[in-house]
C-alpha cells in the first residue's frame, strides 16, 4: 500500500465525494493489506453507485477470498447482469470467467 497515494485518494474523495472512481482506487490500495476497509468501500460502491461496474468483479472476488460464498455468488450474478444491460462484453466476459472459476472451486 502506497501511503502517499492513499492520502491523495482520500483528498480526492473529500473534493469529489460522488466520484466512484476515487473510492474504487482507494479500495484497490487497501485490497491486499486491509481487506475489511476494501470490502467496506467496494460494498459502498455497489450499493450507492450500482452502475459502477468495476466494483462488482473486485467485490465478488474479495467476498470469495473472505469465505462469504453466498454473497460472492450474488455479486457475481449482479455484475454479469449489469454488464449485459450496459452491453459491456469485455467486463461481462471477465466476470463470467471469474464466476465459472468460483463455481469450479465449490466442486
């Protein structure tokens, strides 16, 4: 985690609280070092900015890593559906591939 980048992103969030990218970027800084902070930010994005598609992939995978398979399954499906609605074939493909791997892990 780059502490200078975290401070800068926190400042960006104060200046532009409705810009979802800043919270997403901060969540990615926390992802490997503070999974709960990342989970909180990604969950916020999914709830408050439901059309911000990048959050679904990261949130579903973090939930999977945390052992919350039921929630991960739900978020994967929501993200896939949103990608279809937005006609974002690249993100849909990435979500679908990750979801298939997720299902394979279960077996």
